């Protein structure tokens, strides 16, 4: 089953899947509630549900929660343009079996679907998702991230110390650690690196 609110994407996946006899898309839906209504009638034919994250009425996390409440045995795969490792991690911890970005080759998308069906005890994430997860994993602690975010907002060391109840010496120590971890030579470089990886926001 394929659930996505973009008709052209649905049509494209369905047409390409027709060239793979081992894969058969038994139903499609444009949103989560519609899919949930269709599932009971096709549950016996259903091995895998592929769904988007950004959908009307119900997002991917809400849809996954609803799927987990159903008493049917099928696998769940996210196909999305969303690039948020935190969302991916949360969904994988809550019953998601696979993730592929929509930017991946169609062959990878369908091969991932087939792998999940053929290997019911395994999970898989696509190549681009792996790169994204590695790229966006921050080396900074929560406290260091907070300090750097305040630096980015224009606060000085003394002001940050007052706000966080730390001495200026402690803040300077944390900044030294931040520079070393990020390979930055100064505050501006550290902020630029962190913003580019979306570890902090301006």
C-alpha cells in the first residue's frame, strides 16, 4: 500500500512497481485517515505500507501511531522529503521499519521495499538518510549548544554567564571546547559551522 498526497508521485511509483513482478501495490491513499479505512479490507494482501511524512489531516508520526494500534502484521516504510534525524530516530523507536528519501533513485526505493518484505526481522534506512544522520549529528553537549546559540544571538561572555549562572571563566572554557570540537578558530566560525549543520538557529 502506498500513502502519499502527491498524485504524480503515487502514479510514478505504481507504474514502476508494475515492472517488478515480486512487488504489487494493492491500494493507494492520499492521506492517513483514508488509508486506515482501506486497510481492514486488504489486510490479508498487505505486507508493507509506504507512506509520506507531510500529509494532510495526519502527519507521518500520527499515522504510524495509528498503524501500531491495528492488529495486523505488516511492515512500515517512510518515503519522504523531510530531512530531520530526530524525527527519524523517534519513528524508528516507535515501530517504523525503513526510511528512504524521495530524492533517492526509484530503484533504491523499490529495492528497500522488497528487502523489508523479504526480511521481516530487519530494518533499513536509505543511503541519503544515512548521510544526513551522520552529517547532522552534533558533537556539542546540550550546554555547549546553548552557549553557542547565545553567542549567535549577540550575547557577550559576561551576559551569558549571568544568564546561565556561570562564571566568565567557565563560559570561556566551554567556548574553547566548542572551538576544538568544531575545528573553529573563533566565535564567528563556530556559529557559521553550527548554523550550516542546523545545530543552532539564528
